[in-house]
């Protein structure tokens, strides 16, 4: 059995998820609790979850499928952040910090 915790892409996606929880979604207004906040959280934790699930699979087809799902979640999170910035829930600095983490995870997933 493979240990997903040894994967650099999992570690980076976990860090991204923690960053989103600790920094980003706290800036969203209470009125977005069941909408943008919820969607942003789901997109963020879906990335490492799909990597973990991929790690439990053994075929190349499964490997590619779950990495593709993780990449889709990265793009979804990227848009949630853009929307949060454009709605003025987050400032430009926080947007750039988040986007930098997102781009790092995205590049690693594409590289796999």
C-alpha cells in the first residue's frame, strides 16, 4: 500500500486546504455561508481527498481519473477565489497568496 502522505503534491494540497480554511473563507460574509463559502470549502478539500483516493487505486486509468478530478477541483477553487476578490470579500494580497498556492498545486498535478 502506498503512503499518500509521502507525496509532495498531497502535502502541498493539504497546505492549500488549511490556508483556505484559516485565511480565505473567514473573509466571506455570513450571507455566503451556504453558497460561496460552502463551495470553496468543498473545492479545497476535494483536492487532497482525490489524491488520497487515487493513492488507493492500482490501475493507470484510476490514477489518471482521480488526478483529473483533483485538477478540476483546483480550477473550481481558483474561480471561487476570483469571485471572492471581485465581490470584494478578499483583498488583492490574499487573492495573490491563495492563487500562488493554487498554481503550485495545479502545476504539480499537471506534471503527474
